[in-house]
């Protein structure tokens, strides 16, 4: 990753990387390289005609990229990451349920432990870098979690959240 404050500086850094790579006899694949300009107004991005060159080839300017499985975009929007997390949370939980790990086959404490050790890590992968969660993101995460908690307790999905999160019932679950 290269970071700079000006377009000219970025192009200079790309040229230096390309020159050093050629001297060491390795090459960057321009088709796999992208440029993202952060903190830019959408109108400026749509009207810009910037061209980035890696040697003789052009590099595409894009609005997002995937870094270690985490979607990052130029506006630092976490909406897609939160939606993916919620989806993984529900999918992973219900896939365990489909394989026979359900509230009828396991003790609730065992099922809770399985939920915490298996479902959470998969769903929350990369959440450490979510530095700007908005209240509506938290609501989505809570809804996905409540859906699983209700199912663990054997309640209908239409059960009120207050009933599902009743302290007496949670105490029985540990």
C-alpha cells in the first residue's frame, strides 16, 4: 500500500516501485493493482479523469478493495461489512443447527459455549478495524444476535426481545 497527500506524489511513488521492481527482476501486475483516493467528494470522483500508470500500463481507480477479507471503501462506510457480519452470524448458527447441534440435542450451556466459540469468531472476523460504527449498525448486529439467542432458548422468532433476554432465563444459560 502506498499513501500520499497528492496525485503527483502517488504517481512518483508508483514509478519508484516499478523501477526498483524492474531492477530486481520482478514485476507488478497492473491488472491486480488499484488506486483509491480517500476523503474525496463523490462529484469530484465522478468527474475526475486521472490516469495512473505502472510503467506502460494503466492502473484502475476504484472506490473499494478487499484487504484480508475485509471490504474497505474510500468513504470508510461500514454498512457492507456489518451486513456481511450479520449474515455470517445467522448462517453459521443455523448451519450448526442443521448438523444436529441444536437445543434439543445439547444442553443449553453446551450450545451457548459452541455459539460463543464457533459462531462469534467467524462472524466478527475483522471487526477490530470497525472504528466508526453508527447506531443503525449496532441495531443490525443486535437483531442478528437476538435471532440466534431466541432460537437457542427455543423461542419463536416473533418473541419480544425483552422476553428472550430476561435475566432469569439467561442465568439458567450461564
